[in-house]
C-alpha cells in the first residue's frame, strides 16, 4: 500500500508566475475555451475538406505552442520548470503505456456510454477521421503537433500555474482539464467528456514527477491510433449527427 501511495504522490511542477504568465494562464483557462464555444453548430454548417481542416489545426496548435514558449521565456523560466524534463527509460515507457491505455479505454467507454444514452457524435468528429493514404499521413502530423503543443500548454504551463495557486497538483489537473474538455467542444457533448477524462489521464505522468514526455508521447499515440482506424470501434455511422461530406 505504501508503495502504491508513493507512486501517486503529488510531485506536480508548481510555478508562481508574474503578470505575463498569469495573463496567459487566464487565456488558456478561459479565453481559448470560450473561443472554441463560439464555433457554429456543425449540424448546419458546411464542412471544409479534411486536408484544409488538418492544415488549419496544425497552424493553430503550433501558434499555441509558440505562444506558450514565448511566455515561458518572458518569465525567465526553463521548460523543465513546467515539467518538460527527461526521466528514466523505465519510467518513460511505463507511464507512456499507462497513459495511452487509460486514455484509449476512457475514449471507448465514454463513446459507447454516450451512444447508449442516445447522445450522437458531432459530424465534425466523424469528418475529421482520415480516409485516404495521404490524409492518414497528414493526420499523423496533426497528432504530433497536438501531442507536443497541447501538452506543453495545458498539462505543462497551465497545470504548473494552477498548482502554484491551488497548491495541489491533483486539483490543478481537475481545473485545467475542465478547460481542456471545453476546448474540444467541436466534438459534441461526448467529446467534451472524452477530452476531460483523456486530459486527466495524460496529466498523471506530470503530477507524479515523470514529466511531460510520457504525456506528449501518449497523446500522439492515442490520436494516431484513433485516426488510423481505432475510432471505428468507438463511433458508428448511425451515431453521428447528419452526414459528413467527403
């Protein structure tokens, strides 16, 4: 029992940011999720081609990562201050496996649970899944940038800033992933819950001191595996709102 407790002790990075960091914490916590809520209802909206959506996603996510890096630099802090540090190979592989398996299981349970409750998936969720070989390759790029930049911003910078304020990494992860879930509101109600749970699982390596690299790798693996076809085990065509255009 003591060994299990020691594994899950709170070793989350904790930072007392200056004005620039606090402003950016507010932006990540409130501003970016609010902008996500302003997206039009995809039941009526025309959906652009997948490759255009992928390019837009990559650009937006890279900008988010670059802004995070800039604010961190302006605060005079190294990336290690928010959890971007190396760990042992055993720790990296172990926590990457735990986070990947946990996030995939959570995705499956929530998707199937939502279907049983009659909650349909958004058209955009379905539409974003790649079809052609070229789309699969570009989708891997989306997965890589999301894994690196979203983890750096939300489970690195935001988590460390909230932990410095709340003095508890587990509680900070709860608050950070409420924002992370809303950020994925384009996926519908089930998508918000999926992103919240997946985000919390991805926070585990950071909170216990293994750092961001297992979280980054697990995030990439989850997105990539879903895009390469695993999503078909979670979402059926008849569970999607409307019909996706190709």
